[in-house]
C-alpha cells in the first residue's frame, strides 16, 4: 500500500461502464508520481491517504466487478511528509 | 491506475490469438515511459487517458479471456500535464 | 518480497471496514521509499522485516477478505543495510 | 504491457518442472532494464516485442499451469526506439 | 521474470506459519536492488537465477497456500552481467 495526497477529481469522457459511480481522483506521491484511484472514502483535496492495489482494490471499492486497480483505503491523520 | 497519453497504434506480426480484435496502442507517461494497452474506448492520438492494470484490465477489455495486463478505461477531459 | 524497516504506526480516519483490526504500519526501504503494510507479526519500530505483496498478502494477514496488498511476513535477524 | 527487444535465449540448470518447454528469453527495455519472458511466438534476437504480465501471462503461454509472470504477446512491426 | 544473484539466506524470527519450510533468500539485481524470494531450487550464494512473481510464485513454491510473491525458477548458466 502507498501513501499519496489527493490532488484533483478527474472529469472523464468515453469512460467504460464497469467503472461504476465512485469519484475517480488523481493522487500524487511524495516523489511527485501521479496515480489515479477510486475513492469510496470521500476524501478532500489535500488529504493524505493510503491506497490499496490490484485484486484487493476491487473489493475495497465495494464490488469486485468494478474496474479498478487502485482504491483509497483511508485517510491518514497527521502525516508529515519527509523533508528531502 | 495511471495517466498516459496516446502515442501510436501498434502494427503487430506473429501475435497470439487470445489478443482479440481491439486496437493495441503505445502510450507514454509524463516521465517518458512507454507502455502498451488495449483500447476498447476508441482513443485518438494525443488523448490523455487513464489505464487499468492486471486482473481488472481483462474485464475492462470486455472479456476476461483476453490477454492483456493494461486497458484504457476512459479519456480525461482537460488534463494539464505538470511542468517539470 | 521486499526488505523494509518499520517506521511508525499509522493513525487512520474514515477507513474502510474491510481493513480489519491489525495494525497498519509505515515502512521505509533502504532507498527511502515509504510503503504501508498490515502487521500480523507484532513488529516494533526499527525492526527490519520482509513483506509479502498482492494476493498472498491477503492470506498472510490471516483472512483473504482483508483489504491489503502488502503484509509483514517476518522479522529478519541481524540485517545489515548496505552502505551506499 | 511493455515494449522490449529480444537479447538472448537463456540456458537454465536446476529449473522447475512447471516451466514447460517454451524457450525462455532475456529481453531488454529501451532504458536498459533486463527482463525474462516465455516465448510462445518464436521471436528472433533483435526483434521488438510486447510482453504480457502477471495472470494473463500464464494464459498467453498456452496453459495456465505454466510458471510465468511475463510472456511475449507479439512482434511489433517497424518500431523506432526513441532517441534519448 | 527477473534476473538476480543470490546474496544470503535470511534468518527470520516471528515468521508467519504459512511460509512453510523452504529457504528464504535475499537476492540482488544488477542495479543493486535487494529482493527476497523462496528457493525451491537449492541455489548457492553467487548463483545467477531468474525469479517468478505474484500468483505464479505460489505455484512455483510447490503449494499455492504458501505465502510468497517471488520464487526462484531456475539457475542461469553462464550469465554475464552487463558492464555499466
């Protein structure tokens, strides 16, 4: 699982039906990498969260038919990103 | 899930039968990494898309027997790649 | 599997129910990468551990319904991180 | 899926039985990373190919009991590696 | 699959039961990355091996209940690491 910060909600066109109705958000790691996750938790921009990948991501999204490989699992209280 | 830009459609020889009939496209990340994905969405060159990996990629392609580990899930409206 | 050092226990709000009741810990690799894992072993801060990823992580956590992609598998005796 | 170039066929000793009888080849990415894949396609040294990872790799190899996490899916016509 | 060199056998405390009785070894890549794998092949320190990841790793270890995401698949004869 990874620690990422919520950056923006994505607006999608031509999306697959199997994505369901959860918001899909762009998240950024402490090293600047951008990833995309389903958000069943209801995060706000700027929240530090941890994400669950691969097969567990589908169950985490609430329905194993959902088309996701990354889902927000929870919001981390009081996370201090490292100084580089 | 990752954010990638559509670069070109691949022309393949000697391909496996289980790849089916969807177009297979080369995509590039913001850091320059090149990946290959099935495209059930019908993207155009230059579109910014997000991709779904691993077991969900097969369902995303429309048939879990398809041989893919990466499938386009949707086109992102108005994505602004980061300045580096 | 990877070798990581236990850094801190995470305090989570708004977490998914399927995470169960094991502690969730931030771990750091020798190169400084931060990852998050479930800990069924009972590690202490500073322990060097190895982690199990993806589908085996769920079984390692003791119940394959648990929402994890990374679980601590054991504590390594006498690990000497490399000099860089 | 990734784009890689065929580098050499591996000669193996003490290999597991579940690897079957397909050739196992070392492939190199455009950034110099070396990976190993099963080859059901019959590639030649120097061919640019794309590879399929994880669970789909086993089906791609022709039998889901085969012990592989990476399998060649097809040969790419006329691939021009990027100038760096 | 990846090419790695056997570095040392790990001594573990507080390990999970589901790890079984195979040796668990630290391996190092040509770029210096350290990974951990189960070894059903019986490798010696310094051997160049290839490893099988994720779901196939569990079958490669001989029992799909084993808690592993990386297993040694075979020893490579006469591997010449690249000059950098």
